C-alpha cells in the first residue's frame, strides 16, 4: 500500500489509519522523513522491533532511533535531560538532528542494543509527523533498506529493496535532505558528534556556545558508525579530481562499463557515462543516494565518484562517500599501486 502527498485528503487519512493500525498490531511500516525513508515499528513492542532487525539483517547490537511527534515527549523516553537537549530541540526540531540521551525504563533493550542511552528525533516531514501524532507513541526506525546498503530516498527504493518483507509503505515523495540525520551524544560531560549530517558541527557549537568533541572509545554505539556502510552493490571508488581521467581510462582498458559522478568539468573519455553533481553540499546530499540507486540497476562494472572538497561544510557528504568506498575495498589507489 502506498500514498503520495498529492492524493485527496480522504485517501491520505485512510492511508494513515492503515499505518497506525499496522503499527499497533506489531507490523512494519516504511514511511518518509526529510532525510531518508525509515522502517518503523512500535518502539515499545520488542517483538515488532525484532522484526526490523530480521528484515534488514541488522546486527542486534546496532541501536535504533526513536522518532517522536514533538519535544514534549522526550521525558517519556529519556531521563537526566540536560539543558542543551532542550535548547537544540527548540532550535532544530522538527529536523535532521538525533539526540543521544540516557533512556528511561520504558525503552526496550532491543531498541538501544542493551545500552543505557537512546537516540531521539522529531522528523521534519508532514506525513511522518501526521503518522506520529495519530499513532501517539514512538516509532523505532532505521533506514528502510538491507543493512549496510544505500539508504532509500523514495518509496520505489523501499519496494525494490524490501519488497513484500514489510507490511505497508507510505509514499511521501522524494526526501528533500537525502542523507541521514546528524547524531549528537548528550549523555556525557561534553557533547559529542557521533555522525555528521546537514546540521553541521559549527551550527551546533554556535547554538550551545561550547565546543563539540569527536566520539571517543566510550561513546555510545549509534547508527552509521561502521567504517564500511551506505554501499551500492556496484563497486564504488572515490577518486581525486586530478586522477579522475586516468582512472576512467584504466577501467575502460580493462573492458569495464563505468559511470562517473563529478561536479567539475574535468575531461573524461566519451565511452563512460558521466553525470554532473551539484557544486554545493546540500545538493550533493539530496541527490547522492538517488543517483546510486539508479546506477546500481544499470549493470555497470564500477562507479567512480569525484572526491568532493574537504572543507567542514562537506563533512557529512564525505562521511557517506568514504564509508561507501570502504565497503568496496578501501581508499583510492592509482593503477601503478594496484
């Protein structure tokens, strides 16, 4: 079952009612957020949440994010809430920011990977918010794809990846942000960035008026922290601009079909498929996963991606690209070094 935002209100309400009934009966609902599509279950139903892990093939020690309708629901899920959490919630919720806080006893162990912390966020998508309001509780939801693969940014991506393994899909159109939320740990003495996103480190430091630490060995486990993640099935290589033409020619000489995502006018052989990418990080983030999904079904032997800038505003994009490339064999090597 799907729903698109332009359909009549009666159909929207019917789709939402079906989604709520599915969640309350222990089923799985894929739903849109501004970041990526989530695979949701009632966060207080351990049996339903276990289905998420089984469907995705997700390791049991990888915690899930609990999506809530508004900041007033934080105390139901979290305790010892620091002032920074309320400040950030007022500034960025609804929005692509997940806060890690000490959990209450209401949160099942399976949601947190048996940790003492829980990730919370209020998504900035009208259909997601309507679902959360109608459901009345928290929805535990990772991205709606097989574990380690490219996250879905359309309902079609969810159907292609998970098919009939889930009970219902709410179709809210393409996700406008396109990559996963920023994750900030507020469970310790100093705020720590666990996963970069489109809400940047600098923006958070400005709001809190204090420095943000990088994750240490004692940081809580959080989604998207594996070295290899977000990978298409097609081998992917992240290539510096100066090496892009030579790398393309090397793959063509091996008889390979290659696709290239680039944002500069670097000369490239005509035999490869070249797709231009936006010159700003927000555009890159919005288009990246959709481009990878589209290329993944076209039977290319390799996808080459031009290395984006290393400046702070590109941190989230670089994080996703480097993890995707790591899943395919590690950092770039020139043909001479292979």
